């Protein structure tokens, strides 16, 4: 299935909790960012990797985050401004599969954002719409960079999931070690 929306893999964070750049960690024989790009590219009409710098030694389509902030909100705004609606996924969630993506895409209706939720919201797994841009820009101008807080105020649809393991986020070395054991 090809979803009729572009996908952006967010790989421009500091990775401070991991202690090294998560996007460059070797996962299933390749850099995590490349693993994500190759598995997601066939599912979307276009797939991009959002990054702050030219750190990858493989071919892909990149969106360079022009901001100096290490927060997703400014680059989400940049992407909405340049491309319009898009599917967001963070580089460190390698178990989000086509079934999960499909459920999020199928939940599409008139709203500003559609976000996956397990026991907590996952703001970098979902769809952001151009209609979210004015609210986003207002928050950025007010220096309120907490995406979850903004989503609570926005017209956000939360798509509920029970499979917590699929949403494993590789924030710490122990998370990465756990992910390496999952087939």
C-alpha cells in the first residue's frame, strides 16, 4: 500500500539520553536512519529524513532543519510551510509498522493533527496538517516548545493502540539493547 501523503523521519535530535547519535546507530546491519528510510519509502508517495546537518553517507531525500533549536516544533512548521500535510515518525521508533500507519492514516478527518497514543501520546508518530501551522507558529513565537501541550489545545485526533512494544522508543542504551533482541 502506498499512502498518499509524504513521510518525514525526524533524525535531527541531540540524542543526549543515548549518549551518541541515534540515527547513526547500527540497527539490523545499517544506520538506524537508513533502516527507517528503506522500510518506509515503499509505503509513502515520498519519504524524507529531517536532519540538522549532513551526517549521513547514504543517498536519501533530506530536509535540513534550518533552526538552531533542538525541538521538533520549528521543523514541523518548516515542513508544513514547504510541503503541507505530512506523516511524522521519529528515527528511534523502528517497530511502527504498516498496520499502525494505516490505522493513523484511516483516522484522517478534519482536524489539525492525528497522533498515535498508547498509555501516552506519541507526538512524533502521526499526521500534521497545514491547518496546524498558525497555532504552531503562535506557540513558537511565545517560546512554548512543548509539542504535547500544544496538541492538547489543538484540534487533535488521538488514535489509540494497545501494542506498547511496537512503540518502543530508543532513548537510552538499554532501549537500544532491547530493540536489538526483537526480531
